[in-house]
């Protein structure tokens, strides 16, 4: 069992989720337990979102980047190409934040009171000064993938969980579930999800154990009482909270409901339904990543 770890409400924020950590297999008709209604079950390719034109160079200016994040929240992120931008699902929210860019960047504030005007190609323009020519453009474009590296003590860190030595599935990529085909130790084609659970079961004498046993988190969302993640899962068998689930450490979808975490075995851990529901698609807390990366690899 892992050492007890207390994670409060700030560690794995309690905001609404977009993504699913363990969806049912395609065609199952089962709604994933942590799929919030604002995120569609289908994945957009590419993921089209509204980008506001930031001032300055927040990709390299850490202090400026922090200002934008403080002002605009999870709309803003570093991409896997090391670029920093703010993308929105709704043009209305993009317009509301765009007018604040001047002030947030430390430059002259933009004029308020103007409304966004559609261009006709998906983009919008917003007047930000008394001159009608003084406008900015909100572009409707493909949003780059958020970096899957988690910053730990200032170092971008890859998630490398206990199933990292298992053969990768035939279909691998961001936003994909753990139900793709892969080969087991006998060369038989099986579901990746089933293989992960079987490897865990084999390593523990026939019972599935949580890879994050001892992890402390709120017993109920929004309430202060804390509960530990159990060691043995699926006991009792009819208790949904104890159901063993395969969890994407870096969630399938980011806060913009765009593809994010992959179905690589490195990104998988087995935990209870209750803990999986707690994580939903919040950015993985540093404490979780540290624990996951410290677990010895299972034997394929």
C-alpha cells in the first residue's frame, strides 16, 4: 500500500469536468461515470475553438503567463509545442475576456461597451477603441493539444505509471479510451482495459488492488470529510464506489473538451470508481503524478 497522502480541495480542483477517465466500450450504451454534459462523447478532429490575441510573449514570459492564467483561468494553457494561448468553447466568453487583454497585459486598457461582430468565416471582431478601425480579431481555429507534461517543482514531467512495460495498444493517441486491442503475454489479442486489470489481479493473488491505495480525498464532493482510497477493489462486488476502473492520469479531454491524455499504458492506473469520479478531468495534482511515477512496474 502507498503511504497515506492528504489531498484537499485545491489538489485536484472540484470544478466541473469535461472528460471521461474510463468510458464504456464503444456501442455499450453506457454513459461514462465522469462525462459531464458540457463535453460531447464524440471527439472533434481537429478541435476548433476561439482564440483571443494575447499581448506580449507569455510563451516565454512566466510572469506575464501567470497574469493571463489568473485573469482567464483554464482557457489558457501551454501546448505541447511550448506555445501559450487562450482558447474558448464559446465565442461569447472569448469576447468577454478579450476586452480585458490590454489591462491584464499591463498596457492601456481597451475601451469597453462594444460587442463582437461575426466576420462570416467563424471569426469575430471586437472594437477596442473609439476609432472603428481599432479592432482585434478572435480567430476560430484548431486548438493545439495541451502539453501532457505535468509541472513538478518547475520541471515538466511525463506520467510514467506502473503499466508502462505492457505492450502498447494497436491504436494509440490523445483522447482515446482504454478499450483498444493489444496483445497479452501469450500473443492473444485482448482489450487493453481487460489486460491492465488482469495484470493487476495476477500480481495480487487474484484480487484487484488500487494503485493509489491510501490516497486521501473528500468522501463527498464539496464536503470537508476525507476518506482513504481502499486497498482491495471490487469488495463488496455490488458496491459501485469500490468498482475497479482504469483511470487516465492525464485525462482524455482537457478543460476545453479537446483531446488531451492518451491511452498509453504509461498513463494508466487502476483505482476505485469513487476516486476516479473525484479526479474526473481535473488537471492531475502533482501529488498524484509523484505517486504514480514511483510505483514499480508490473510484469507484462
